[in-house]
C-alpha cells in the first residue's frame, strides 16, 4: 500500500464523506492530519471517522497560519506523497512543501484553484507558491482554464470537483420519495400554501444578497405571479431582511439555523427552486442532491467553483448579477406549472452523481496521486 498524508489545518465536518471514501482505498493508506478542533464556527469532523488521523494544532497571526507538525511530517515522515491544502497564507505549507520536494516526496496542493484573473503581482505569487507542488487539485474546470491562462502547466492541474455526503442524502431521498419520510412540509409555514416555494439554506449575510431575492419576489407579485420564500439560516442580516419582508408584506418564512439533515432534506425536496442571489457554493450541491434546481448570478469572477454544477435550463439557471428584474424573469421560468419537475429532479441528481460526489472525488484524487508517482515528478 502507498502511504499518503493529507494535511489540512482543520477538517470541516462536511469533508467527512470524502475522507471516508479515501479511507476505503485498496491502493493508498491515507493519513489525515488536522487540528481536531473547530475553527471560525465550523465544526471539525470526528477524527474517529477514519482509520488514521493525526492531531496537528496550528496558530494564526494576522491571517497567516503556522502548523509545526506539517513541517515535521514533511521532514521525517515515511511517505510516498503528501497533499497540502493549497492556501498561500499557510507559511508552514511553503516550508513543508519545500522540504518534501528536497526529500523527493511528491507534493500535491488541494485547493479551489484560480477563481478569476488576478493582477500581475498576485498572479506571480500564486504561481510561485503552486510551483512547490507537482500537481494542483482544483474544484472545477474553469479553475484549470484560468490556471493555464495564468501560466501554470496544464498537465499538472487535475479537476477533482467537490462533494457533500451523497450516500446519506441518497438514503434520505429514497425515504422521502417513497413517502416513508413525510413529517416536514414547508407548505405548513405559510398562510397561503400551495404556491411555488423558493428556498435557500445559507447564512443571512450581506454577500448573499437576499434583499435582491425579496425585491424580485415583489416584482413577481406585481406581475400576478405569487410564490412563498423560505430562508433557512441565521446571520447578521436577519433583522434587516425580516423588516424588509414585513414592510413589503411578502410571504417569507425565516426558519433560522438548522443542521438536521432529516429536516433539511425534506425542505429542499419539497421546494420548487433554490435561489442564491449572491455567490453559491456547497448550497448548490446540497440542493441538487435532493433534485431541486439552483438559480444564482452570472458573474463567474464572483462565484464559487460549485456554480459549474448549474447547467443552464437543465439543473438551474443564471441571472444578470444585481438585477432584480432579471432574477424575477428567471425565477418565473422555473416555477411555471408546465415545468417537468420529475425530469428536472432527475437531471439535478444525475449531475451530482456524475461529478460532485465523494466516490468520484476520491477516485480523481487517487488518480492524481498515481500520476505523480508513475511520472516521478518529484
């Protein structure tokens, strides 16, 4: 068995499924390295979820992170390859990657990758950092395209996508679609049930632009198209959004924060469309897993990689950024009664199963490791 360490500062709880998928490998014995502690409000995955986990605390000063054990592992670990979270603000990664390369241990960086064209200085710094890696694992094809345009070798960039717990969602989906799980109905939150439901599961922040969604719903109402809005989450914009909804007498239900997948699965399944007016990331994955299409804005430079799961007219749609009328028009096209909801649901789930699930992601990561080792790039 090959021995490969994957070094994160902390492993977010939503990484558990891909960790478990990697842990099941018949070719690679993975060592997962992380703090084991929550960070910035994000829960750490249970270290017991995988066979081999090493705790590695870190410190942060002025946005820069130092993780001593990452350096120690690179210097002394008996490894066939090592994967680092590709964040250039992690000073320990610069040092550890350099040491690993000196020891002829192949280095891979796992990162969002390039999200937009960057200025000359920032682009050169990123290229300098990524030059420490034999391969860079990015979340989506656009990141690879931008990386090549920036001057990074195309044959050293692998697209590995992103994922949530697809197997768990599949089990819940089966229970909901068969009628065995039916104790949560979003229609019950509204005075006038039966209307199309627009949902979003996200923190209520200014970046999410839910004010734009409420303005679009107001436009639709003026045009004679009525729908209900369900916002699942809390955040600094909660009060302002409540006041805006009340001032315009809009049918918006604020559920607050919810982390119970049994509840979330039913809310998403039974809603008509997810609308994330600001950038969309894992929210898109979450919605598509339950067969609900996603609408978000069209400016890729201000989006997350997961936006590429939205195929126009198939798994969702894009509207002109910051344009409430454009958003209203796109919403209207997806909540019409003649939309084939069964077909849409099938397309959404097919997109996740084909590219954005843990088993696919784990296979692509392992493939990148084997490429490095077979080519002797270190």
